[in-house]
C-alpha cells in the first residue's frame, strides 16, 4: 500500500509531511504512515527538550557564579536572567519530568564549559571556580537561593 506521505515529502516539505502523517494517525491508517521518519522526529523532539534544559542550566549556573564572585557588578539583568532560567527549567521539567533525574548528569556534562565562560566573562583565574558545580540542584532551582 502506498503511503500518502512519502519519505521524499519529508525532505521537501516538512510541514506537509507532518500534517499528512498526523491525519493518517488520527484516521488509524497506520500502514500508510512514514514510521521511520516519525520515530526520528520524536527522538529529535526529546533531544531538543534536553538541550533546552541544558542551555538554561548553563545560563543559570554562569550567572550564579558571576553573582557570587562579582558582587559589586550585581544588577537587575543578572537577577532577571537567573529568574528566567529557573522558570524555564521548571516549566520544561513539568512538561518532561523524566528529565529531572538526569539533572545531575546534565550539569556535570556542561559545567566545564560554564566554568571556562565564567573565567572569560569575569576575568578571574579559572582556579577561582570549583572543578564541579558548587550549587546543588535544590539551590539551582530555589528562587530564594542567591549565593553570597
């Protein structure tokens, strides 16, 4: 049976492919869907959620480090950045709670880069910043936590 949404359409017009396959799924015409590409898209969506949380964690940790090590430069923009990152992380964890147990892993995987960025942005020696993230997950997500 010929698929109503051929794989070539996937590469030529993603929107048409998406809507066509959604329609096939709703109609229960499972033998006609482009299952391989649907699986790839679903996996990519999961990766995208993980990457978004990683990105907000990087911003959050960087600004908390700057907040801690450069108290004279604290200002509303850092505070707003920290608040926004916390809000986005929590919102995404509500939508994808299975990522919550992976936060330690995500932080550990990205902290080295955050540490280097903190060095570059503050002008402080790399040794100023601990080799592992100095903040617990609870502290990172606690809107009342501000390192002093």
